[in-house]
């Protein structure tokens, strides 16, 4: 699936640096496949892919504004929020699960949908309420409502992209959230499983399932979403070449070795995107 739209006037970045593709966006996308994919592409072609962060929103909007050549996002474009997002094309590359993470010292191994919702709404505030020790729950959340993870949590758990979470531990990106869970025994948060696997945290089950490669691929784990590469509606030949590489069998094998499910390996997962899409408010 590719979402097409109109382009904004401007000049592609790689017109200035013809042997470099400038990428920015979602840190989870970077950890899921971009770092390994970029390294393999450079080794194969000699074309460097310069990787920056900035989040899903930057990945979409900076690409639409032609500030970068290529973006990464773990959410769909939201033109209702900012019309500039209409001026981008999203190319699905992989599937990622949302992982519920706690500190490794936490004895909890599973939570249900209702328990997670109640934690995010401030109805469950102590670990003993879900079978754990008598200690306050420290919920870490992303700021804003349109980050890739924050938007997905709202859509999947609450079917409301405007849902407010009850927490005073608000961070700017997934990195600080994951680091806080590593350090604080009572912490909990949600992040991408591709990123969580590379942290010293405990990934717990959700409704009896854990976000293993096979559970994500088969749709048995309930929280998943596509990961996209973002281009302008008229990308350069260099950018098109990288997109083709990412979606090729060679590119998909790099994803699989990184325990990330290629998009085309699990097209059946699209059935749940009605919950994740624009029609849910």
C-alpha cells in the first residue's frame, strides 16, 4: 500500500549531495531495520544513507517539505492534524509490535487489555492491584498525541486518538522512556518491540501472548502496526532505488535476520488497520 498525494515546491536534498540519502524519523523504525538496511545498501552501491532521529512526525513532515530525502514513520499520515502531511507518500516496509516493558526486577509477566487501559487512565496505580508487589506504578508516556507509539496506543486500546493518559512522567521520545524503565524498578511503558529487544528491560505478555516474531507475523499478538519509509510524491531515482532495495528479497532477508517481519510476509495483518486508520476518532 502506497499513499499518494501532491508535492510542495522545493529542491531534493540529494540534488546537493548526489551520493548521500538523508533520512530522518522514527527511532523505532531506525532500530527495526534502517541501520542494518542502510549499511548493507552502502556496501552494495557506495551510496551513504545518513540517519537522524526526530520521531515519526518529523519523518513525514520534513520529507513533505523536502528538508530530507527520505523519512521513517511508525504511524500513518494525519492530514487532518496538519495538511502538510498530505504531501507525502508512505511505503510500507515492515511490521512492528508495541511491547509493554517493565523493569527486570518486576515480577509481573502478563497484563490484560483492561489492566493496561486502567493503568493509562489512572485507575490502577499500584502493582499489587495486578498481582505484583506493593509499590506505586510509574507510567512513562510520550508527549503529545500523534507520536507513532502514542497514536497507536490510543487507537488500539481506546479507539480514540484524542484520549488523555494519566501520568506526570512524560518524555519526548521512546529512547528516554526505555532508559527510565531500565533504571526504575516500578516503571512501565510501551514502545516498539524492535527497540525494546535492544534494551535491558523485561517485555511482558499482553492478553496471554508475547510479541515474538511468529506471534507478530501470524497476528496472534494484538498490538502491531506497519513501519513505513516516507518519500515526496515524486522521489528522486536515488531514493526510488533505496525503496526498491528495502522491498526486495535481499532487503527483506535483512529485516528477518533483525527479527523484524517484512510487510509483504504478513499482508493478512492489514485487516486490523481499520481500527488503526483515519475512520477511528
